[in-house]
C-alpha cells in the first residue's frame, strides 16, 4: 500500500451501539472518556485481513485482524480470537447494513 504509514498498535475498548448507529471506542473498558466513534453511515466495508498486511509489521502474530473501512479512513482491528473476530465482523456488517436501509421505504 503506497503512502500508508502505520506507527503502532493501540489497545482500545469498542462498544457497539445499535440505537445510536455507532461503534464507540475508549482507552480501556473502565474508561469513561470517549476516544473516538465510527458512525455506521460512514462504513464502506468490513472485511477480514486475510493477507495480514498490517499484522506482518507486528512482532506478535495477529490472526484475528479485520478492517473497518470508512469514508475517512480504515480502522485495523484485532480481536482476541478468530471466533470473536467473526462475530464482530458479522455484527458490524449487520449494523451498518441496517443503517443503510433504515431510511428506505
């Protein structure tokens, strides 16, 4: 990927909020200060990083890496297990698609 600069991994705690149609993230699960938000309407696609393009730059293996691509930027996420990664990917896709079709009649 030309021009892409990836510094380091930062651990974050993600919260899926279907009501607000957003994915919020915090420093950790005890933190109350919001670090960022991914709005469902900004999600372009969600997919498993089968090539482990970012994982190759990591000193430890990251088999459960997936990417949430938004209009603004891609988010590279790692779940603790492959199974939890699949669940997160399915839930985010379902939430984002639900948002896409929410206004249509």
